[in-house]
C-alpha cells in the first residue's frame, strides 16, 4: 500500500501533547521560608560568636607601663589649663602607681625621702635613673609642700621627667 498523504494520516499517529514539568515542593512555602530565616539567624549568631571570641583572645589587658604613659599623656594635654598643685599631684600619682605595680616598690605608701631610700636599695634604678627620680620628687615636693608656683613649661618638664622614668631604658616603640 502506498503511503498516505500527510493530511490523511490517522489520529493515532499524530504526536501527543506532552505536559510541562510539574511544580513539586517538598514542603509548603511558609515552612521553607521560615526554615531559611532560621538558618540565616543561626549562621549570623555563630559568626558573631566567632568574631567576639577572636576579639577577646586578641585583647590583652594593658600593662602598668601603658597605663602610666596614657595617664601622663592625658596630664600633658592639660598641662597649661590645670593649676600647678593638682597637676603635680596627678603626675606624681601616675608615676608612683606605676612604680608600685611594675616593680613592687611601696611608692604610694612612703614619703619622698623614704621612697628614695627604698629606690636606692633596690636594683630598679641605675645612677641616672636615681638622679631623675630625685629631681622629679624634689620638684613635686616643692609644689605640693612648699607651695612653689610652677608655669606651664615647669609642668611639661615634670611630665617629661615622669615619662623618662616610666620608659626607663625601654625604646619608644616598645614603651608606647
């Protein structure tokens, strides 16, 4: 039998229409969105906790030297505005607290004379350091007890002496 022309083809031989893909979700949309948000929140909390832990590990408590240098830097900034008496007390206190914390010297509980005797007996200061300490305590005592007037340059000189004593033989890079 000869082939039939295309117009006379039987309906069984015509191509069948195929349906497109069927949308299938394992869970309803609200549950999937909620789970996604919950996962996002959980990942954010884990990231935040990891960052907080790393910062806590990196953060070191400041040393006595750093605290003293910070206090002296603040005092230097206010050297011109503060009166000589409160200024000398502030600088002297910063130095004495440093010496007590760093070298376990009884700097805060002794008079200047007693402290100089203790400092001479300790191996903390060399000859130049003892000279600077003696000069520092003499200037502070003159302002505190003899009511000597000091100018802003005298205040800056007092802070410089205290900074030299705090830094000691340590280079500026390490001391600051």
